[in-house]
């Protein structure tokens, strides 16, 4: 039963991570978590965990490489949270909305909850990334070295 639950959670996280690569949310983080769970059962997933982890860390380091980027990352996460709250509150469709009111804020409160969770995860990631990488060129250089070593091992 435990194996089935972990495998199911892994597949859900992989699917959600792939979706979040193009939608709002921490796509690489969810993809990494899903692959980490699946790697317990599948060797193909085990081979992909480390490259995805390194790419996620590289994105995290890039997101806080300058003060402007760190501020923009934080503002984006806060805006995502605000949109999530809007979905949870479910205000009526405005007069300028051209479609039926049933098409206003599709998905209802659960969409808002997932947006809010994504925003909280994004803020936590920005905080972690800022502490680990911002103003720490040695940490960024070490990460780049790990990525190069992993790329060389793949060839």
C-alpha cells in the first residue's frame, strides 16, 4: 500500500511539475519531488533526479542573482498569491466581462487554493535561494561546477 501511495504521489507531482513549467507554480521543484519519489521504484527516474535538481537550483540562483531579479521574483510570488486570494473570494463578474458569469474565475476556490500554495512555495524558494546564492559567488560557482560535472558524465 505504501509503495502504491508513493508511486501515485510521484506521478501526480511529475504531471503537476510538467504543467507548472508553463503555468504559475514551482514546476522544476514539483518535477524533482516527483522524480525523487519515483526513483525508489524506477531506474529511469533515478537517472533523471540529479539533473533536474541541478537545473532547479540553477533557476533558483538565477532568480536572485541581482537585487532587481530577487525583487521581481518576490513580487511575482506575491502577485500569484493575490490572484489566489481573488479566486478564493470569488467576486462577481465585472460589467466589462464579455462572457457568461459562469466563465468568470474558472475552477472556483480550489484553483485559488492551489495558486496560494504555489505562491507560498515560491516565496519560500526565493527566501532559500536568496540566503544560499545572493552575494555568494562561491556557491554559484560550486553549483555551475556540479552542473558541468553532471553534463560531462552524461556524455
